[in-house]
C-alpha cells in the first residue's frame, strides 16, 4: 500500500506532504527520528482509523462518557468535546 504522506526536508526543518491533496505542512522539528515518528503516525491514521479511535479512548479518562459515546466516524469529535465543555483532558505521555 502506498503511503499517504511523504517526508521531506527544507532549510533544516522536516515537512510532510499529503500525496492525495499535495498539501504540505511542517512537522515543526529538525530531528529526523521525531519527524519519522510523526510521519508514521499520520500514515497509520489512514491505514487503520478504527484502531486509532481505540487508542484515543484508552488515553482518555473513563469518566469522560461523552467522549466514549461520541461518533468518531463522522469527524465531529472535537465539536463533541467543545459541546460537553471538556477542557481538562490529561493525556498520558510516554
């Protein structure tokens, strides 16, 4: 399967390009290892979107029932969070 995003470097900073839309965006890092990790995460989000939803739910505290009940497929998760006024999410940082 072809990768959705490709990595390139310009003036020391790493960028990714969406191969479908040709949109380019900065990864905001000059470290190659970090850039590759970010690129892999972006590509994985398109390969297995349901798995990413499960991972996101694992990071969120259990008391956030509104998030667990949200329909992740329609892309309005951010709006569901705003509507529920859930501002203080604490994500575990590994």
